C-alpha cells in the first residue's frame, strides 16, 4: 500500500483545513470535542504506525484484497457538526471554482460540477432527528430489534471499533467508484462487492469468511471520506449518476413502518450531498447503490 505516513499526513491536513480538527483547550493537542463534551485527541502518526504493526495479520490479509487506503474517522464527533463542516467545504470549493466529478483514474479529465446555491447538504428530517438524539444503532449484526449493535457512546469507547477513544482507524478500498454488476474482481480470495444488492444482502455477505474483519461504513465515514477526497483531489464522492451511491451498512434505525439504514450520495442534477435513509430490503435503488466496507483495527 501507499506510504502510510504520507496518507496520514494527507488526512490530517484535510481534517485541519475543514475544521474537523481543532486545538483542544485542555489536552493542548489537535483533536475534536465529542458528543459527550469530552476531548478526543487525534492519534499521532507514531500511534497509527504502531497500531498497524499490532494488527499485522489483518493488514497482511486485507491489503492484497484491495484495502490499501488509510481511514481515520472521528466517530465521537456529533454528526450534525460533521454535516456543517461538509457544507462549508463544498461552498468553499464552489466559490473557488475547484470542484469536479469523481474520476475513475488520476489520468481522466476533470469535469466541473455545479453546486446548489441554496442547500449544499440535504438531510432527511427523520435522519436528522435520529442523529441529534443519538438513536442510530452502530454495527448491527442484523437489521431487526435483535440487532446486537451498539450506541454511539458505546462504540467510541469500544477499543475493538475505536482503537483510540473516539477515533476509528482502519483501511478502505482506494477505488473511487464501486464495481458495477459483474465487474467485481477476485482479490486475495475475496470478490469485490459490486453495486446492485440490498442492505440485507450486503450484511449477510460481509459476515462470511472472505469478508472477515470488515464492517459497513457509517455516515461519519462517508462524510470524512468525502471531505478528504474533496480537499486532496477536488472531486466529489459517491455520485449517484456514476451508480456509486452508498448504503451506510454500519448503522441502523427503526422507524414506525420500516427497518432502515442511512445513505449518502452526491446528486449531480441538483448539485448537493443528500443524506437520508432507505429500507434494508430495498432493491429498487440497488442498480445505483453499493455497500463499500471498512476494516477497523482494534487496540
């Protein structure tokens, strides 16, 4: 995989520029204020390198399967604040004329995207209420009342999901656009997840042996990945026009009439990010949606 230190520096730079990282008054280190009001310093480069060494077996298994991109996610951060940071970043890039479609490779031409002047991040009201009340279930084993998942507060202090309090550290795939149906490659004994399945189907798949060590992505993962790509390549992510919208399989919520998971996507036609929720058995959207995963390292 690409030099870990370089990836770390790039992510820290992006999070600093977008206001995710602040100078913590008590710790006197860069980090974030969590949903509980506590300070969560960002892990240092040395700590991240040591964590990779501690998880050598998992790293050596998942890198050949295509997981070669460092992910550093502030899971303790309020989702509403991340949404604000995302909106600010999109506005800044739009004002600079420096925001483009997702490219499948670095050699592809840059194509500008329009940005909605009135609302750059649209959020379904029911999802916003669930986020504000911290009612989303994290990393469910099934999408039902027997989910066996955790609350946000439980996750940020679970060293198997957040190797450092409040911070998830792991690996994602570097492919900017998820494989189309029939285009997934077999890498290291694992077939790449293709678009076209429902959240229920993806969850069952990633619980099989070849996908061991993987979890679904969360809204926090989606937004930090979007921000990092925007800051480093000036491109949007998860454009539904590219058949690349994301099921956030790592979260679950029950509304009165359905089991749902959050979703994230860039909507090119209206020029903004859209965050909402869909039923876990939804096949109607499946031709344009996929279930990318993250390998999270435990302490």
